């Protein structure tokens, strides 16, 4: 999903993108994932990079949950933060029940129904109409994931810490991006997050829902480039 950003930034920056444990082509293992295990993976990865300067961490949706906990544990290992379509609060009871139901549906029916339902929520209606083949391709790809890995990620989100009180403690430069039609992590919530992070910047991405960096890569890339130019 980061292809458009890597293409736009790779001439100036060394870009690394990776599959979260249990998703894409990564190892599934026992599927018993937590946010802490995801942060452990991230720490190992940046340790292997051996760069002289701490990397800029760019995170989307669940990746934002990982990024915020990573900063709470080891902010000194990052030089800046970009959060895309994510949230700081933990799941409330209703959200926990919805995630529990998702795990139950995957157990009963596999990934087909879950993937179609979830991914459909991530894109704006306009994007789904104009790029039907791309959306269908993403749905088909996600249906081929290992269901154990997907359920592990759902469980990790269900059990994550609430990071709201940590936001004012963030000291590194921070950019927050959000699609104007995002219903999963709405702009109002991300604007509130931006107010809690001293000196942070917020960019509303037009004509995009939850998948802002995919739906409107041009505007997303311009916001990211402008932010990086100030560092």
C-alpha cells in the first residue's frame, strides 16, 4: 500500500516497508499476537538497519497503534513520526464486541466475508466506483492471507493499551494525515490527537476515506514531502 509514497520519496530518502507479523507474506507462527510483539518486531527491524540517524516512522491504521506504543517505549530511536488514519484510544466495549464477532465470523466462514466487509469500509464510494478492479484485487489478495494471522491481528487490536494520555509526551516532529471521508478513524478524532501532540501538523486528504495514502497519493505525498522538508 506504500508503493506511491516509496516511488515519490526514494530519490531523497531510503524507504523501508514491511509486512506486519501474520499479514502479507510474513510469518504467522502461533497467531498469538499483541501490540508488544509487534513493537518487538519493529525494534528488531530498526536495529538491523544500523542507520546513523534514527528513522522517521510512518504508520497507517493498526500501524499507528504500534507506532504510538513504540514511541512510549523508545522514542529516542525515531527522529519523526507520520500517523495516517489511526487513533490513540483503545477499543471501548462495543468495539471489543465487534472485533470478537469478527474473529467468530472468520472461524465460521473463513476470510471471504470478513475481507469483503472490512475492505469495503476502507474506501470512499467514489474510489470504489472509479477503481473497482484495484479494490477487488486488494480484497482477493487479503482473502489469501492466513486466517490465523488475521485473527491474531484482530486480537492484538482488541487488547491494545489506550495511548491518549501519552500523546502530550511526544517530543519528536509529528504529522497526522486523515482522509476527509474516513469513517473508521474520522478526521475529528485525528484533529483532537493533533491538538494533544505539541507542535504537530494535521493534513486533511481530500477525496479519500480510510485508505488516504492509496486513494489520493498525490495529496498525501505533498503533505509528507512538505513535512519532511522542515525537518
